[in-house]
């Protein structure tokens, strides 16, 4: 399984963990377009990439909107 895990800590403050399973992701860009905080940018090979995890509110809209169950957000 090929998963990319984005887990960052900023200034000692814990941030959500965002996991993108590239085996499931079809690069539709829905998560990039609909994240209300613009956390994602298009990354390598057009897979979504977490660029601004510090903005993530763990609302999980990206998880619910992903048609391929490729996203997981852990608080
Ligand atoms: S919504 Fe899901 S399938 Fe589409 S780019 Fe994002 S992670 Fe990949
Ligand atoms: S959980 Fe919400 S804020 Fe965080 S990346 Fe997903 S849509 Fe964006």
C-alpha cells in the first residue's frame, strides 16, 4: 500500500494527521478545490499535497467529498 502521511507539529502545537492513499487517489482534485482552508496544493505527479497543515481544522470535508476513500484525517 502506498500512503503519504502528513504529520506536522508547529511551535509545539499538535496538528491533524492527513493521510493520502495514493493507491486509491485518482487525482480528481476535489479535495484541493473544496477544502475550505486551502490546505492542499497539486503535488508530485498531480497527487494532492498537504502544504498548509497548520490551517487544517480537521473538519473532514475532504474525507467526505473524496469519491475514492483515499483520505484520512486523524486528530
Ligand atoms: S478527492 Fe480523493 S481521489 Fe480526488 S484528488 Fe483528493 S484524495 Fe485524490
Ligand atoms: S479536514 Fe477540513 S480543513 Fe483539513 S484538509 Fe480536510 S477539508 Fe481541509
